[in-house]
C-alpha cells in the first residue's frame, strides 16, 4: 500500500455475475484518510 494514487480494475460486463449479491464490496479507510475499495466474488 505504498502508492498514493487510486487503482481501478474494470471488469467487462460479460464477466460480471448476473446476481449482484454475488459481489461483496469492502471499503477500507486508512489513518491518513486514503480510501480503498475491494470487490470480491463470494463464491
């Protein structure tokens, strides 16, 4: 976590699951106010 920029990974729509509940989004805010968002498939 040494970088200070934001990294985004774009997922093509054909790769996304049809059920939005299959994705869990985790938001992390660090002590220096940086925000990280993680999206993972729970299956």
